[in-house]
């Protein structure tokens, strides 16, 4: 079953339904979108690309993104979306590693990319011609055929190419309706986060539902633009990393806005701190759903529903807010020891996921695949514990754990507490090598604009909430935290900074 069939069926039944917007301007209805997609497929096939070939998309968020995803699938090809913020050299590495034949770019991002086949600017005449030639019939695909090679965001080392099949993405799309949200045809998803990642993946359920797709005119995240768009074309749904949620909330507060411009904000991809989600719910209302997943099981491991987030009368509401929710419908989630054996309730171990969203493996890396997927279980590298009700709470990735004087300290727990101190905007906790303790806890703290944070108060809040040994031995005030292009804090950089400083001393 080809994923592009989900577009074809809506286009046949409801050709006049609005499909694709650039800002508040409707560009194509479903009939026109499917026609362009079939023409693109026709051009790709007639110019020598064969089913299974890879096509790189190295472009900022753009209406052509949706056309190309579905155009490639229609033709039986696999897409390789590359984060638009990567350096040209990093993107070139992905082109070579994925053995892609063609690429589509926007010139602000992809100029200079070298391909064995063609490299086409989606804003140029060549692209326009590809969208209006002869149409290809929908290529038959098996459910295990490759649809998307997702290069991991790689907070350390070389990215790996996660192979996602039509089955993986079909299952992910259908799961949205059960575990995340309903979608009406009049709903609109806005792509305010990179379409090469979760935001673009969520195009799939919105095509399934025949809903509207909105690419902001800015091509990126601008809170004022999003609030205006939501007022203009109706409440928006979106996927957002916690940093983006924070900026939306700050904007709403600064301008006295409520959440009416949004239907649903699905957050995930990095830890959302309890204080931050409480604040977001207060300012924007009951519009949030949390998902936890990773490229290797895209968007699907657990979800914390809107209802669970709002159920403040529940005796374990506080714990649930700190959790990532319960296993999504098509997967089993377990917390296990190093051999993959399930651990008792409440114990911390590695999070494992099994089900139809789990990747087919890493592209051209059998060794990494064998290490990541064993007996069908994906070893996520995340540490967590499961409560008796099936709610999973993530601790940290195993490499971020701090071991001080033989005791395990989960940075996330310390971060949650430090955020309670007055004047703290953001915080990140890492371990620094220490001759006496092995490692000691160091907190990097970003004060709120115009505020000075008193380290005595940070200590006091720690002593009030957590064991004494977890309290940071040192605080480093910084203006901003280093983050990757998806908004994840680069703890490796923070650790390196501490090591460099130690060497200088
Ligand atoms: P990526 O493959 O780039 O999507 O990164 C996936 C990783 O992000 C996961 O393995 C987690 O470490 C982290 N992550 C994803 N969702 C959440 C979440 N809801 N809360 C905390 N961390 C998350």
C-alpha cells in the first residue's frame, strides 16, 4: 500500500477541498494538489528515477515540501528530508551516504549541493515545468518498501539514516487519530517547525483526513505570524518542541493573547518541564497533547492526552504532568534491563518499544541496526520508569546520567527543581569530571531578561525539594543554552566546555 494513495482518495472524492496554503493564501485544492503530485511523479520516473531511489529535500519549509513528499511516494521513491539548518557539508554527507540521485532545494539553503543527477530549485522554472507535464499512475508499493530516510539529529557523532517504510508511516498516521487528536476536514496544520522532522511527518494524518496544510509565509517560526494566521484562517494545529511552546506562551503573555488561534499544540522531542507546561496550560488553555517518540519510531512511543493533562482532580496529576503518558495504541513499551528483560514497576531502566512504527533499520549500517533493534524491540537509549498505571516518566538519556560518589543523579529531576527558583528562564544540568566524586553536578542557568539569579536561592530550592547530594556543586550563569536545530540542548557541548575549563586551570 502506497502512502500517496491517501492523497489520491481524498482528491478523487473531494477535489474542491482546500489543501495547501502559503501564509493565508490558498494555493491548491486537493484536486490540484494531487494533479501536481502525479505530474511530479511522472517527471521523476520519465527522467530515469526508479522505485526505491532516494531524493533529497534540502529546503526551508515551503509548500513544495508537501508536493515533493507525495510526488516521490506516488512515483515509488523514498524521500530524504534534510534539516534546512545543516551546513552544506553535512547535507552533502547525507546526499552521499543515502546515495540519493536527485535533490530539491530552496536557494537560501541548498545552493552548491552536488548530486549525481539533478538538483532543482523549487522556486525556479524547472520545478514549475515538472509540476505540469504528464501524470504518472500511482506506483504500487509493498508495506515494507522504503518511504523516508530520516537522518537522526545527531547530538553526538555522525547522523544515522533511519529507514521508515510505508507501513511505519501509515501506522503513525492512523495512530494520530486514536492517541493524539481528531482531525476535521476544516482543520489546519501549520508547519512552524522543520518539515524535515516531526512537523512534516504530521502532514501524513492531515492528508489522511483531507485537512488544510499551512506553510507560514516566513517559512519558519514567528509567534506573531502564527497568532495572526490562526485568527485569519481558523484555529491551527501544530507540532512544537518545548522551546517553541515556551516562545508562544511568552508572546501570548506579552501581548495579552489567549489560545484561541490554536486548536491543538502537540509537543515533544525534548523534555517539557512541569512548571513550563503548567504555565502554558494557564496561558493558552486546554490545547496541549504530549508525544514521545524518536526517529526510530517516529512520533509513536507514548502520549499524554489532553484529558490527562487537564485532569487536575486526579490524585497523581502532578506525576502525570511530569510523565510522557502511556504507550500509544500500536506499540508495546517496556522499561528493561541491559538484556531487555522487563523491570518491576517504578524501577529505572532503558525504554524499549515494539510495534509497527519501529524502523526497518539504519540505512547501510547493519551493525548499528543490530544494536538498536533486538527481537523486534527498539532500544531507545532513553532511561525511564513506568508506574502501575502504565505512565512512563523519562529520566534522561543514559549518556546524560550523572554518577556522583556512586549515586545516580538524573539531571532532569534537578532541572525541574531549579526552574522553581525566581528569575530562572532555562536551565541545563550536566556532570563534570571530579577527582573526588567521579562526577559532580553543574547547572547552567539562563536568567530571565533583566533578572539576576541568586545562587543562594537556587541552593535553597534544591534543599527544599531534593536530596542534598543532588544539589549542583556549581552554577554557571549563561545568556543562552547551546541547542541543535530541533531545539534540543547540546549537553555534549556543555560538558566539553567544563572539560576545556578544567584543562585551563
Ligand atoms: P529524534 O530522534 O531527533 O526525534 O530524538 C528523539 C529523542 O528526543 C528521544 O529519544 C528522547 O530522548 C527525546 N524526546 C522525544 N520526545 C520527548 C518527550 N516528550 N520528552 C522528553 N524527551 C523526548
